[in-house]
C-alpha cells in the first residue's frame, strides 16, 4: 500500500516538530508526508527535519476543513491517506498495522485507531507521558478486533483514496475554523463506499495540546450550529446530534461555576446561547461563528 500521512496544523510549530519526530519512530515509514499549514510560521523548523521522504509543505487559507482539502487536492496515486492531528502520537507499529489492515480487508473505506489516552478530556498530556503509556500498552497482547463505527476520530483517521478520487469527495468548508464534527461528515461521505471501522490494534495517544485552538465562544457556537447542520446533510442522526448538543450545553452550564483551568466553559456557554438565539431568529448556520465576539481567553 502507498500511504501518505497528512498533518494539518495552525499556530503550534513546536507541537508539529514533535509529531514529525514521532514519524521517525515508525517501523514502517510513510511513503509521503504532507503538512498543511496556514503560514510559514506554523511550520517552524520542520522543513529542516531531515525526514525521508521529504515533507511536502502546503501553505494556504486557515481552517481545518480548508487545510484538509488542500491535502486531498495534492494527492497523486496514494492508496491510503492518514490524517493526524499535530498532537497525536502513534505506537511505533501503527503504520505497519494500518497497512496490513487495509490490505487484508478490501471492504474497508475508513479506519480509525484506538486512542488509549486522550488529553483533550483533561489538562493535556506531555509527549514523554504518552510514550510511557504506549510502551506499557505494547507489553499486552494486541487486540485484533476491527469493529464497525459511525465515523473516524479526527485526530487519527485513514481513508482509502480510490473513492475519494473517483467521487471528488471533500471536507465541507461550511464547517469553519476548528471544524467541529468535520470528521463525522467526511467519514460518512467515504463510508458510502465501504466499511467505517475502528482497528483496536492501531494504538495511539492524543496529547490534547491546548494552544492554537478556537476560542471558547466560537467553539460553543459550533457545538450547537454544526450538529444541527449535519442533520440536514444526513451525516448525523437527529437523536445523536440533539443528544450531543444537550450534553455539551449541560456540561458548559454546570461547570461554568467551577470551570476546569484548561477549558473556557463560560465562553462556550455564551457561544451556545448565541447559537440558540440565531436558531430562534432563523439564521443559524455554521458560518455564524465568524460573527462571534472573540473576547474569550482563547482556550478550547
């Protein structure tokens, strides 16, 4: 299999450099590496990383879906494209097992790995801690299970390229900035041409690095606007979307009194309320996030 690894990044050059160093630890090297950034400053010293193959750097407009589409536009004859967040650390055999799983299961179109620890749910994890967790997990017998799931998880999701090329599939650029559920929508597009699965043997850790993410208010707006939009696109079931909205709003409301230091709960709640206001006025849409007041602390 010809596998391209793509990393989309904004405002976190040191995190990107760590991700590129992590690729050197893979027992099976990627056939191509693409970094999609919003500016040369986002790339830092990555150009001089000495990677083989050399890294293709794409510079273009900012926004997760736009930057991921730049990667899709740059594809050539790849068999598989693996999208990684710049703060996702793979077990050393991740690409080896990804290759084998796609070769042995021709009916799979979308594959996501087993995230054994996710720093997005807490203050975040350091790379050293992530590697310790991966080393400990490697001592256990690998889980061979491949289970069907609704969508890939955006921090690590691989797609068979043939249906993307043949049907000109792209991430929906109406999901702006951080994207919020763009992984669900694109997974469902590609899943029309094969199974969407989680491979338990593909182990990784999501650091959940906090810098460079969308402000709390903007993310709060997207927590309401994007799921409702995806109902219309038939990427999410109404029960799933409404349940997600309810859980997020309830968490933001309850924790706004005693927020976690790493989460702008009050900003998220204000974004939620603004979205509900736009819903009542009949003008709710994902792009409404650009009209949000950015006066939050910038944390996710």
